C-alpha cells in the first residue's frame, strides 16, 4: 500500500485495485454550441483544466493502471431520455435538438465526443450514461467488480453535478473515492469549492481530495 497525501487524511492507495474515472470531458460541456453552453454557462472554465486532466490520464497510462472514460449521452430515438430531463428549464437548445455540433448530447454526434486531447486509447473502457451518475443504467458496477477495482480516482466535469453524483454512487457501493482538485471543474467556482469541501468533510464522508502532483507521485511510486 502506498501513501498518497490527501485531505482530510492520507489516502491508502492500492495499486492492484485502483482505476481512474474521467467524467464527461466531452465537447458538449467544453465548446460553444454544446449542451453546457445551451444551459447558459461559460464553458471556457472547462477548457482550462484539459492540460491537467491530460497529465493525470498519462500518469495512469504510464503506471499501467486502468483508465475509464464516461460520456453523458442519449440514444438517437431518445428512449433513455426522461421527459423530466428534456423539458426542464428554458435552454437555448434541448437534448436531441440540432445544434452546430450535431444533435445535442446524442450518442455518436460530433459534439458528444470526448475532447480529442483526452480521447480514449485502445483498451480503455468508455461508459455511455444517460444520467448524471455513472452507475445508473450502465454496466460500470459489473465491469469494476470483474476487474477487482476497489478504489476510484476521479477527474472531469462538472464537479458538483456528474462528478459528485458518481462519487456518491460509488461511495455507497463501497468504493474508496478520491477527487483530483485541478482535474475537475464547475461552471461555478463556488460550487467546485463547496463540492470539494463537502466530499472530504466529516472524516471523508464521501471521499478524499488531493492535488494532482501528489496523485502522480503516488501512482508512479506505487
Ligand atoms: N450542467 C452541468 O453542470 N453538468 C451536466 O449537465 N452534466 C455533467 O456534469 N457531466
């Protein structure tokens, strides 16, 4: 077991049982004309973390550790899109509508793709998810069980929506979860700060948080 400097206390890293989960680093959340922008958000905040997410992914690859990517998206026939999700609020474009990068948040459309700098390589698992959490209505739980994964390191967007929802789902399923601070972002800086604080409060009630360099050092040494 390697010790990883983290908050609120050291994370007991197990090299034989850890995987990286990169949540929803898709064009739809990072580029103009996508889902995130359609909701009225400043998507440039997401673009700024791409170099740090890339360093994290490359660190896991170099250490020979599993990398899992998720994508929030729906079937072209919208059969996995609850009306309550599609009809909420007054976005510029709704899920399934035609946008400048293809249909918003629909599997296989150009805008739904993972950012090219962070694209999965051969052998990496990609989970398409219709919800905010990556366990709901996906095979993620079975895949992790098959691989003997017990610890999940998290990156991606947005901190308080899909990342935190997935961490909470994972925590309830018994996984030890750690969020890498520079490798996650929100459209709202105060929500990112609050999510980090609430995850590690009360003796790591949801999980740990750590700086990128501490994670990279620990996985390289492990
Ligand atoms: N809107 C927002 O902050 N997030 C999402 O809709 N999905 C994810 O976080 N991936």
